[in-house]
C-alpha cells in the first residue's frame, strides 16, 4: 500500500514539474541556462544591461536611391549618413573637424591641401580604407551631383596609402566646408571597387565605414540598418557630428509611412519609436501626451522652382509677376500652421548661418503681395492663358499645402493653374524632365556655403541659363578666405532677385515625436542615431 501511494505521489510530482516547465514561457520568458529570449543579450561583467535594442522610425518618404554622390535628396542623406562617412565633418558650432582624415595642411600658395588618413579603419566588407578609396570617391563626387562645380578643375590625388592631396588651380575658400558637409549630396567615402562599378544612376552596393551597416531594402516597406560590431570610432568627446560615434542600438528600421495620420497613430499606439515629419496640428495635439516628447528642429526652406527651359516661365516677366503676387506669409502659414514652425526670411541662407552670411539685398522684392503690380507685369509678359502646371508631393505635406496656396495666388492674377501630385521618388525624377512642369515645390536643405545652393546651379532641375551666375560663383570661390568672399554674397543675392530662378518663401522647422524612452534625440543637417539608446526600464 505504501509503495502504491509513493508511486502515485511521485507521478503527481513529475506531472507538476512538467506543467511548470511547459508554462515557463508565460511566466518567466522561458529563460534557463540553455535558452534566452531572442531580444535579450548577456549582462556584462560590470553588471550593465546589454539588452537588444531595436529602433523603428516612421519616416515620411522613401528615397529613390541611397547614393549621396548622385542626389541631394534629404531622405537619402538622412539614412545613408549612418553607413557612409566623410573625410571631414563639423562640430555643433559648424567648425570643420577631421573624420576619416587624421589631419590636414594647406600649402603656402593656397593651392594644395594634404590630408593624412586614419589607419586601421575598415569598410563593412573588411577592406581597410586607403587613399585609393578616398581618391576614387571624391573624384566621382566632384563630377556628380554633390560636388559638381564645387571644385572646378581641382583633382584628388593619391600620394601614398594614407595620404591624399587636393590639387587646385587656384585657392578655394570653400574647399574644407564642402568636404565636411553631410546634408544632401555629401562627399561619402566608398571602396574604390564599388566606385569603379557604379554608373551615374547610383551605386547599388552600400558599403561604407560607418557605425551602422546597410542590411536590406524592402521597397515601399523599410530599410534596415544593423550595428557594425567592427566599427573604428574616433576617440574625441562627441560634439555635433565630430568625435566618438557609438552604435548602441542594434537595428534601425526606417519604415516608409507616407500617410501622416498613420505615423501619428503609430507613435500613439507604440508601434513606432519615432514619428518623422509629424503634421503641425497633430504635434500640437500630441504635446504633453504621456510617454511622448515633441522635438522641433530647423530643417530647410520652402521654395518653388521655375522651369526656365520650357513653358510659361522662360519669360522673365512671368517670373517677375509671380514674385510680385506671392504672399509668403500665407504660403508658410498654410504649410506649417503656426509661426513657431516657420520664419519669414528673404536671405538665401538660413537664420543659424546668418552670423557668417547675411545680406539685405533684395529684401524689398520679398513677400510683396502686390496683386496690381503682378497683373501689370503679367500683361507685359507673353502669357496667353496657357496651363501652368505645379508639381508637388504629399509625402512631404508642407510642400503640397504650400503648392495649394501658390496655385490660388497665381490664379488671382489671371493664370490658369493646375496642381499635380506625385509620390516622392517620382517627383524626384520628374523635376529633371523639361516638359513635365512649370513649377515644382521643394524643401531645400541648408548648405555649408552659398554657392552650393542648388537654386544657383545650372545643372540642377529648373534649368538656369545665365552665364552671370557662373561668373559670380567662380569669383566667390576664388577668394582665399570666406571673409574675403562676403562682398560677393551681396551680388549673388542681387542676381537671385533679378533673374528669379525660384521663389524662396521662408524657412521651416519640422517636428519629430518620440517615445520618452529615447535618450539623446539628435539633429544636425539631418537625423543621426549613433550615441543614442532606448531606456525601457
């Protein structure tokens, strides 16, 4: 009897133990010596929690490519700056600092920069960075979108494995500034082999030296970046884009969510960690919401580019009429809703740059809102009722809303105007087709110095055809220092308001909403997510 009772008790005990083991996942996550939750890493010897961190960003637009040599698009630079790096960079005060370069010096005649490279830096494919990679990258960049015209007849030359020279026919005041910029069209460094296999349509392999690696691009869904475990960082204290870069977050998902209401709903539900380009009315509603934080950051300026090669605005009088009728305040208010999100600004450079670059030239021609003057100028033009086509995207809602008001203002002076909407990748291609539009709406990012502005470039969409701007840019750049180039800035701004390649409405901020678990949200000419972590405790 005792043996039977013992057997029953033993079976019951084994059953209880078995049930406890099966139910362990629900109660404890099922962790034991041989199993671990997929989203958890070990705790290190010092007791620091090394939890797997995944960042999901609801991003408003999908880039049409990830090659910053070929395009100045913001979406491209926002994403690619995490895996591509530059020879130089800037700190939080926009002072030029070394990045992949260790040091540099300028020759006595001001015509040659010599850059010493950091040794031991590896690309994501394991190849060590050498001078041949820098030379191949920068010579391609200077011939394409980002560097086209910036260095004129200059060339980058390999001296030895870790030394590169920039040889210039004349002193160039903007050389270091151009190489340090990381906004649209920046001078990314890639392996020589990738450069040699690339076309003008862009590279198809995304291999850099950055703290994150390109992992995958699922069209219309996301781009995934993963932590570079072999990253060789600088050692200096982080300051802007300069100094130590640490990939704390393991995986970064740029989720393409073009519908703004979906981005807002996703940040509220916790589906996303960051919502990019939150509509301003939604940002006001989210202000103070538990677990969320709004971040206002200076971004770009709203601008309408004219087609100067084909159609109505090949006539300068038609451009003058459009400039006269525009009420910039109304355009900006429609696009950004509240003056805490926008700034009226007649200058070619943004407010944070005006300590160095400012001119009051053309101020009287900005924001005229003069309907009678506009009608008179239109009467003097060759306009005869033709359709005026504005193209814009709703992937950036402000550009669309600004286009709606511009349409109304042009119609008020007697133009027949239509507004056509495209997704961002399509619009990015259409602006280079001379028969596709009369005006395109755009948000142009700030540049490191005035002559890099796309609206001054004959090779940019909109098709400037005026030798005077080429002469002014050459004169500006040939000055030995930025200080000596300042008087030419007045002439550049005068040309802008005389030729009228575009209408610059003003500057704007954007709002990103994050979970309050995000530590160190950062922005300088674009987002950057190194040195940032997620605190889920």
